[in-house]
């Protein structure tokens, strides 16, 4: 039986599943990015992402309504 957790909430202090973590494959690439990228570059990437998000047009979500009785 596989346990599912919300990693964003449960692992704030570090991974609680260890070797059983379903996101283990991303650890090495993330560590390399953090080790090899300056804080200034990371902040520039974040600023660009925020700027893009603010300038893109709004996305409309139209909910699916159940069939209404006739």
C-alpha cells in the first residue's frame, strides 16, 4: 500500500519519507541548481516568473454545470 502525502506541507523541515519519497529523482538536479546558481541569478529567475504571471491575460474557468431538469 502506497502512502500519499502533501510534500509541500509535510516536508517543510525536510523529507519525511526518505528513500521512499516519490520525488527522489529530483533531489540531485535541485541540489546542483542550488549549489551552482548564485542567489542573484535565482532572484532574477523569480522576478521574471512573477513579471510573466502578472502580464499574461486572465484565464477564465467555466465550471461544468450539471444537467438541469427540463
